[in-house]
C-alpha cells in the first residue's frame, strides 16, 4: 500500500473513486485508502477502513446485533424441567443420547424430517423477506455481518475511527502501535473464544461445559471443536470480513432471482443527484445535482461499495450509506434520502413526479406466503398428532422357521419398542390374523401364550427376542400375513405392525 500524506488523512471531504474521475485521477495517498470494488480475478485486496456513522439505520443495526448476540450467548443457559434423569437445558442437541430438545419438544433421530421442514421454512421465509426488503438478511441478521459489526466496534474503540486507523497502519512500528494491535487481537480472540464455546453449549450442557473447560476435563475432541469455531470466528470476522460476502458466500450470486421492481433495496437517486460536484456550505445548487461528491457513502460502507455506481453484488444492503448521506444533505440544507431504501418502481415514479406506493402483495410474494402457510400447517399438524410410541420388527433370516415336536412351526423376531414418554410403559403384545398363534419372549415369557406383557423404561428403547408359534392349519403356503398388536395398558392406545410368518409351504 502506498504512503499516505497527512493532508489526505486529515481531509474530511474524500475524493471520489478513480473510475468516476478519469480526467483528475485520485492522488496516491487517497487511492491507497480507497476500497477496490472491481471484481477482478486474483486482485490484491485493498483494506476497507469503514468510518463510523450515526443515524436511523445504524441504530437499527445495533438493535439487531444486540438482540441476536444476547439470544446466542444466553439461550444455552435457559433451563427446562423434563423430569428426572433428563437433560434440563432448554435448547440442546444431545449427540450421545441421540436427541434434540427445544423447550417442551423432543426430537428423536427418526424424526429428522422436522429439521428438514424447519430448513425449508427458513429458506422460503428468506426468499419472501428478500422479495420484500432486498438483502435484509445480509445487511442485518447474517452471522458474518453481526460478528463483523462487533469486531469493528472493538477495533474503533481501541484504534480509533477511519483516519486514526489509517495513520496507525502506516506509522512505523512502536510500543504504542504494538500495544494497540495486541489489545485489539486479544479482544477479538476472547470474543471468538466465547463464540466458539457458546456454539458447543448447544451440544453440551452449558454449566458442565464451562466447569470442565476450566478444569481441563473436556475430551480432546470437544477442545478441538471449540478451537475450530474460535478460529473460524476470529479469521472471518476479524480478517476476512467483506471478502466472505464478496467471494465466499453463494447467496449474493442467486438472490437477484428473488428481486423484482417492487423489492425495497438501497438505491441512489441519480435523477436527483447528478451531475455531482464538490460544494461549499451556502453555495447555490442551481443547474447541478444534490450530490456533493464527498465520498462518505463509500467510506462508511463495510464492503467498500460506492452505491452511486448502481446495484452491485458486494452491497449487503445495510443502509449505512443512507445515514451518511442524510447527514451531509442536512448540512447543506438539501432534502434527505438522496440515497434511500426503496424500490426501483418508486424511484422511477419520483423521477417522473408520480405518486409512490409499496406493493407487498405481488404474485411471487403470494406464492412464497402460500408455501410457508402450507409447510407450517403440515409441520404443526404432524407435531401435534405425532405418536410417542413406535415399534420395529426384524425377522430371523436363519433359519426362516423351525418345526416343533408337536407339529407346529415357530418363527423368531427381534422386536423393538420405542417409548418416547418420560414414564415407564407396560404393553400387551398379541397376534392377530394367525389362528392358534402363541408368543414366547426370552427372559419374560418362557411358555407359549396368546399374549405377553412387556415393560419399557421411560425415554428408552426396549429390545425383545420374540418367538411366534402357529399350528400348520393356520398357515397359508410358504408365507402367511399376520399382525402383531401392541396395546398400551394405561392409555389403551393400540399399535398394529404387519408381519409375515414363514412356513414349509405345500
């Protein structure tokens, strides 16, 4: 990076991009601080020194950042009483126990389709939000944006605002510079460590994790995952920053498919701002545009975008350029919203002095809302009506059947009962559709009987070795269809499982 002279660093009115002023190129000192928004393969990164800004959209972003970070760090500490011998963490993915807990909802491995449904709901919801409000996800709620905002706030508190950071980076190495840089990176690392540790808390009881982390009782695997997530946060939010949004993230490359002319996006009113030129306070704005070419719009941008060039993939739609431009317009006594958050149709309408309107109900948004409603209704219905009992049956393959001394035949099965309730359950197992059929269960019912009682512990899987005996007269060829009927003795709930009884045939 080229050297910066003091006059350029102290100047409040930055020069415009070189691509916008071919006749008067940017001085080397300013060009070194100007972000490179041209998408060139293997282009060297020019560091973005984003300036702090105050205004409506900055307050919105701070509110979203504070809310999301609070939820992220606090949620693992919330408790939920599920009874004895059950995890009491409200939000937990219990990998050893093969369960996922969301307050009062318990998801078992075979119910993974609920996770699929949630992902589909999230995707369609994101499509709808994008169709309405543009890149609202990227600008306000994306984890990369949230943690980058936090890291940049720490950077400003330690190293100062834009000009101070530029001066510090170009200054020769000194004890003061080393101290500030070290303090910044220590703060970044501590935030990243808290972030990585909090993520593991969603898979590990939070108080236990903290205690075991401090005492060194965690396994090497858990320590490794904490380190991985810590370094991922530190590198992406502290070092990569806008490069994640521009080069790594796939979302900007296809989100335009959700846009239309009525989507609200960050736009520059070129019809009002051009022709642009520097101005002094009190100067007439006759025969010229409102843009004073101050460069504040790109100086506050976290990705270094000059919104005056039109829509760009690097623009995350955070609205900070709106705050910066409104402040400049206020200083010059010009109307606000030269850069604004609005639709293309409204921009055209204002340019032609026609009324503007927000069209939230459009064919594509109706389609997204209908899909959301259908999927949400299906998930809610299945969740409300799902059974807390399930069975599986595995027939012995060798031998398929055994002929007994009394002339009857016997088949062997492995029968599993899944009890999803937090209390022990006793069931009655019997056959149906197999006249004369009798059941023997190893370790429970040694003698053949028409039915047998089976007990399954709470929130557990009961595995039973079951033999079904049937006389030859009840068999129909080599295979006979029948049913195993499982009845909950407490609730009288019945579960019927189809099965096949193998015999010798004719």
